[in-house]
């Protein structure tokens, strides 16, 4: 599986460099992202600009990785996903998904959620 990782202060950007996400690649995606040590404490942006197609297991892998961040009390966003896959992912997983057209919007969304969490902690 081809991908690039860009680590920022509070965010890890995972850029998938594959056109198809099938059952075999889905396991590799989950494993590759699961093995990024800084994700224990940083938010995640999945930049899926090159992804053209994904089967059911591929959509599930995207959601699993996304949901894992929220289970940790962190944020996730999906950026630059094509319209067909955005519709498929939103239909399969209608839970709150942050799907945005650009990476900069993903960063803004994550930083806003991070700020909201900090405000909630201050109120307690």
C-alpha cells in the first residue's frame, strides 16, 4: 500500500496513494494507520484524493479508522474524497462523519473540535 504521512503539532495527515480500496487493501489501511504511534495523542485527517473506488470492506475500513480516533477522545476528518465515494460512505455510515472537500477545511474542522473539547474541560 502506498501512502504518505505528514505529522503536525496536533494532527496526523494520512494521504492514501491508491486508486482502489478492496478487502485486501482495507486490512493494510487499518494496520498502517493503527501503527502510527502519534495517533494515540493526535487527531487524524484521511486525505483520500487518489481513491477512485472502494468496496464495502474499504468503506468499513475508512469508518473503522475514523471511529477509532473518536473512541480515543480525538477527532478525525476525511478530505478530498470523490463525490461517488462520499455518497457511498455517508449512506453506509450515517453517523457523524466529517467529510470535507479540502485538506485546509479538514484542519479547520479538527482544530475547532479540539478547541470545543478544551472549552468543555475548562467548564468542568
